[in-house]
C-alpha cells in the first residue's frame, strides 16, 4: 500500500471515528426513549424490549404541537427579523466603511462573550414592563438580538467578496441604493444569506436560557418542553430522552434537508 493510499485510509477512519463520537449521544438518547425508567437507569445495554410508553406519556402530558409551533414561529420569526436588520448594516459596513467600522464589528462580536445571566435581570424587568413576558414577540426580539452579531459578521464577510465594480456598474445605470441591494447584491450573495439564515434558525431553536426564564406556558418553545420533565423527585431519563428526541427531530430533519445549502453558503467565496 503506497503512502498516499495509507494517508487517505487513515483520514477516512479518523473522519468516521469523529462522526461516531459526535452522533453517539444522539443515538443513545433516541434508544433510551424506547426504554422503561427501570431500563434507562440500569447498566447500559442495546438488548431490551422497546416500548412506546415514554413517548405516549410525553405526548399525553404536554401539548407537543403547541410547543413545536412556538419554536417554529420564534426561530423563523427571529431569523427573518435579524436578516432584515443585518442586511443594511452589513451593506453599510462592507461598501461604506469608516475608520470605526472594524471596531464596531469587534464590539458586536464581543457581546457574544457576555454571560446571559449577567443581563437577565434588566431584560426580565424590561420584558415585564413592556408586557412581553411569556409572549412569542418577546422571545423573537431577544433571539434576534442574540443572533444579530453573528448574522452581521457573516453577511459582512459575504458582501465583502462581491466585486465593487458590479455595484458601481449598477450605479452608472441609474440604480439607487435599494435597487442596488435588491437586484444586484442579494442575488449574488443568496447562498451566503441562506446559510446565515439556516444557522440563525438552528441557534434560535436550540436556545434554552431565555425561554426558561422569560416564558411559562403560552409562548414556551420545545426547550421548555424538555425542561418540564425534570422534577424535584429527580430526572426521568426515559421520558426526558423521549421528549428530547421529539424536540430535536424537526431541526435535525430541517438541517439534513438543507445541508447542501448550508455547505454551499459557508464555502461561498472560498474559491476565486
């Protein structure tokens, strides 16, 4: 076996090993959802009599469709709002930069390093005073602000890859700023915008801290649905695993269906 073939084989084995390590917790969670509570806390085994009791209990105990609908509305609503705010901001920073542009971008990114618990009290009080507690609107605004730095940064990177000559040609033909963005910039960077939106949806779907602290029942998404299966008596592992599987299944399917768009967008502009 020549060195090149050996190297490819080792890289393939390494890739499969990493994939197994990453996927195994999800696999084990799904398997545990088909066990009884006694089987779930027993020594790990793949040999057992599967049961749907955990899933039946989860569905009977809580209105799963209500939680799922809240997650869909909040995740996609916050993503759409973030894109509406981030596109003009990224356009301005990419094509009309000032000496403070770089510092502004770094400051925006630095806000992601702030522990959410550090601003929980003011956010809670503002939400209470504005009547946004336990509302979809409140979570949409919070999630939009939470994802905005990443969305702006990604769009800024994609916009910077667009040759300025194309936009200047549009201006020479009489295109105004709005027309320049809508008819030239957005079509050219559509893969990047799509991948940015997909990432924002995933981040919003998986967010738990704010949903647990700012909602109770009416606007609670699936992250709150999962947490409801933790009680003072302890964790019910089988039911918790069943609830977690039901909660992540939609976003896993969504991610699998859009993986080509995600990869295409993330590699947009990588090869000139």
